[in-house]
């Protein structure tokens, strides 16, 4: 039998099965939203496919209800672990009144909600990074015991917001984790045209804190690295930049045609390292899952997604006059 790598990093059998469930749930919600988009029922999809392992591995190292999230638009796996449901995600996709992120006001992928400690995202990329640093500063000033997680794509690591946020967090040793999901493309721009250094993690040295590059297809490795970063942040050691290297398996969004900038062969090759397949394989090798268990889990997830879709599709839209709420003073 294969070594139980998860036990070596402090994860239980139940936890890794949970990880697989969240990864699968994120994938199946995502796939359903693409179908709904192509059927003309939801306006926009921005995908997490290929990035689930990194997201779920990272989220498991944080404390739900204590720590804060400033996620970016692909972070479906993270927000599911923190408490959002398939129904919440579908209500958002359909822009319904009950959408907990924004009441149907924001485009999909703009996760938010006070009850989960998730700061609402904005459309310009990387704006969540300085906000995360601000929350971390507030926590330090108020002597509160929480860590702030903020995520972004590798394209965002070229933005001023990232550099300013990282510099400030380094100077003030703030409890914030910069989590870069390097999926190889900033929309259509490949990595080699984005940065001159070897990896995004190399940038941390300029700000005086550690930078770690990790295999983003392996949730156990991501968890290990993230757990170390969280412990450092909690004990006053300051920030960490984690670069999780993975591949975006689908176009940038439902409005993008990725055939114009990458070959089908490249995408097919990347699918062989699909984190869900790899992690499922690992769970079988260590004896935690077999074909029957896998089918049961798949059926459970499928039922959740079906129920969520049906509920959201039939839920009411916001009242037209509510458009002006939070815009003008009452």
C-alpha cells in the first residue's frame, strides 16, 4: 500500500475524503454553469477547473469562522470549504435576489459574505490584495488572532496593487498569506511573456518574507505549505507568498476562445494531470476509496448540484426598484 502522505502532514482519513468531496463539488458546479451558459440561462462563467486541488488544500489549513478570505474570482473551492453551498453559487450565477454574495447585483465569481468572513471582490483584478493587507493590519492593531488569505492569478502579480500590498505587509510583518494561483495564462498572455524571473515565488525576497512554489495539483502538498505559512503568520512571523503551479483547463471565461492562443494538444496534455483524477487515484491507492465509494460520492454531488440548479432557476429575481439600493442615500 502507498504511504499515507496525508497523515505525515497531519491530515486525517476523514479530512482527505472531505477534500476530495469539495474538489468534486467545485468541478461539478463549474461544469453545470458552463452548460447553463451555453443554453443561454446564465450570463457568464469564470472557471476553477484545474485549480480545485490548490484551492481546497489551502482552505483546509485555515480556520473557518476565524480567518478572513479576500479571494479572487476563480476561488470556488475555497469559498465552498468556508461555507458557501452549491445553492448559493447557483443563485449567484442566475443573479437572483437570494444570492448571498450580492443579491444578484454582482457578476458571478465575486464572492462575498460577512457570515463567512469573505470580503467582497471587485471586477478590476488584484484590488483584493491591498484590502487583505488592510484587514491584516487592523487585526494586528486590535491584537486579534486571525490570518488573512488573499488569492490572485499570476497575471495579477504584475499589478501595482500586488507589489504595494506585499511591500507594506513585509514592512509591518502582517499576518497575511499571498496565494498566487499560477495557471500559466493571464487571459491569453503566457507566463514567459509576463515575468522575467523564474517563478512568482521569487518575488517575495524583495519584500523580506518567504516565497514558496508548490505543485498546485497536489492538495496535500499545498496544505503542508499553507499550514506552515499560517503558523508563521499566527505567531507574528509575518507574511508568506505561496505560488501554486497548475493549469487552467478551460478558457479564461465563457466569453473567451482559448484556441486563438494555445493548442488543443497542450490542453489535452494538461488534462492528464487533472488534480481530481490524480487525487482520486491517490485515495484509491491508500485504500480510502474504491469504485463504489467514488460512485456514491459522485451521485451525492450530482444531486446537490441538480437541487441547487432547480432551486436557483425558479427563485425570484430582485425587484427592479432595488437597483438603486446602496447607490443613493436613503
